[in-house]
C-alpha cells in the first residue's frame, strides 16, 4: 500500500473543477492503485433510500455496468452496507451466495474485498468494492484490514466532496440570484442605489450608473450629480425615517423624487426617479384645462351680456325714432342694466373666496324661512311644497349662505317639476334632503351640474349648483345626488361633517 497515494484521496481539485462524480471516479482509481486491484467501484447512497448506486469505477477488469445498484441487506455488498462489516471473498465462481457480485461484474472476478464507506458520524453511506482477476493473487486478510482502515478516510473524502458540492451549488445559486436581482434592478426605470451603514455606495443599477459619471462611484457633486439632487439623497440617507423628498434643480429645470427604505443592517436603499417630463406634462394639462375653463366662461359671458345689450340697443333705437315712447323704453333699458349687474355679481361671487360668518342656529328654521319666501312662486306654478322639519339640533353654520343653498335647491326642484308635481324638503339629524318628482337627470347632467355656467335651461345661469357646492365645501360638508330621468331627483346635503 502506497501512503502518498492515500493523501491523493483528499485532493479536491477534481471536485472543484469537475464535480462530485469526477471526484468519486478519482477515488475509485486511487483505491485501485493503492490495492493493486484490477477492478474498483464505489457505490453511494442515492436519492432512493436503501439503494446504493455506482458512482465511480476503475481498472481494466471493472465491468460493473453504469447504473448498477446495490439494495441494502441483499447479497454480499448489501449485507456489508447493512452491517458495516467488511467482507473478503475468495474464488467467486465457487460461492453461490455471491451471484449478485458476479452479475454486477460479468463473472470475470476471482477474489474481492467489499468494504463499507462510513461517514465521520459512523453511518454507512456507501460501499467500496475491489476485485482481482483469475491471473492475479487473491486478496489477503491484512489487505482487508488496510482497506477497512481506509474506509473512514474515503468516507471523509466523500463527506468533503458532498460539502464541496453543496458549497458549489450554493455559490452557483447565490450567483444566479445575484444576476437575477441585478437584471430586475436594471429593468426598473428609476435609479436604485444601495448605501451601507457608512453611507457608502455599495450597489447600483444601470439607471443609477447614468447619474454617476467619472470615477469613484460616489454620490456627490464631483460625480456629476447636480447639487440639489445629491443634497436630497443625503437628506434621505441621513433621515431616521427616510420617506421621500422632492428635488428641483432650477438651473436645468429638472425634478426628481428621492425615496429611501432602510435595510436591517443599517444601510439604506434609495430610489431616484426623474419626474421632470411628468411634471411638465402635468403643468401643460393644467394650463389647457384652465384655457378650456376660460374659453367656456368667455362664451357664457359673451352670450349672457349680449342679450341685455341687444335689448338696450333696440330700446335706444325706438326712443330715437319716437321720443314719445321714451318712458316705456327707458324702463326696459333700466331692467336690462339691472340684469347685467346681477350677471356681473354672479361672476364676481364665483371668483370671490367664501368667508364664513358662523353662528349658532337651527337648520330647520333656515329651511322654513326659504319655504315661506318661495311659497307663492310654487303656488303660481301649481307645485306642492311640503316641509318636514323634524327635531334638529342647533348647529354652528353661516346661515346666510345656508339659506342660499336651500333657496337654490328648492328653486331647481320647482323648475324641474310640471304643474301638479310635489317637492319635499326635510331636515333630520343635521342633514337636509330635497326631493322632487320632476324631470330628473341623466348621468351626464349629474356629472356636470356643479360646473360653473353649466345649465340645461334656456334662461338658466348655471351658477346655482356651483355656488351650492362652494358653500357646502367651505363648511366641510358633502352633497349626494341621486336622480333618474322622468322620475325625479333626491339631493342630500350635510353642511358640516364634524357636526353630525
Ligand atoms: P341653473 O338652475 O341656472 O340651470 P344650476 O347650477 O342651479 O343652474 O343647475 C345646473 C343644472 O343642473 C340645471 O340646468 C339642471 O339641468 C340640473 N339640475 C339641478 N337641479 C335639478 C333638479 N332638481 N332636477 C333636475 N335637474 C336639475
Ligand atoms: Mg338653479
């Protein structure tokens, strides 16, 4: 037996380079050399319990077929695997119990040693099978002892091999996971930078690289980042609860949102998303919306102003033609001037912010005052107005504006009704409900009814409901509309959510 070749069992180069099977193959070869065996094979525990499969073989007489198996407990090798005791076998052909070994090696062997391979913990994890042919001397007992002494070495080498293999697998998996993560990070549109607990950059994706020009991979002005952005990133990294910061660089008119998420180890993951284009688009959209509003308003103003002006002009013409009629037509001029004045007042009130004068009062009383004021108008059209004023607690509201709301709602309800219709105004639990059985509204009208100047009436101003919304919003309230064409409308108003 050659001692230096024993050490070769612990050489892990084959394993590191070619994997466990190449390594086992080398062990089989070394064992064949050490014991002058013409056949050497290693069987190792496989995936299925109780079965050992051939993993390495060597020697010119080794005819063990690939995929050969040993079942623990069966045959000589199976007995060795089950008991952990080595066996020395003589003239195999003469020993009928060795049929399994003969079948594994195609009847060519004469003498053989079967040695268990034992793990450092003592478990049998495989079997080493060494054989010599007819022309060679049979194995001796001392050789069996040497082989048995070798068994833990081989077991250790296999355990090493297993460790090495799982290490290789882990390294490989870690690398694959790392590559996957990098691919995901690179696919993300925003820049992602990982800082360690010392605020040093340790990782970044492709988008972040774009911010870092030059050397040093540091996140500061010298790396090409604008001062505003590097300042925002510093703020996020330094913050105890990072959150997000918006940065705007006036010089280049660029904006970013910088967001930080702390990591357990004390570092921080920072994402930087440039929102310059988004903000520009937003500003452009706002500008277009304002232009559209101004356009709509100008059209309304032009329309509303032209009617009274036409009236005034024709009245003036009539007076010029026949000064006798001056008295009558001056009245018209005066009326139209008043209409223009009201119109201006309406426009101005739209633009004016509401300054609420709250006082302690009762919503029911406001409703009953509006009902009294409008009663004769309802009677003229033949529409019934029912007021149901249940008990209502006193509230702190601006009751002048509250009455404007009630008045507008009752007027719209009246205008929606045919003669014979009914409007019900009720107050309960701090909420006002106005219900009519008039023309109702489709979804489009409901969606637009609060827009200034939106009206479906030939003589409407379209300012009533937008004023209602302004007043209710100023109080901190809500308006709920449910309506069905030809069936009617229910409008529910809570003036101040905090008081109901
Ligand atoms: P105006 O009454 O001058 O038309 P409003 O702002 O008061 O303006 O109302 C806007 C539009 O909402 C009305 O033109 C009408 O189409 C619709 N509307 C409001 N209240 C009702 C209602 N109770 N029933 C049906 N339609 C309504
Ligand atoms: Mg109205």
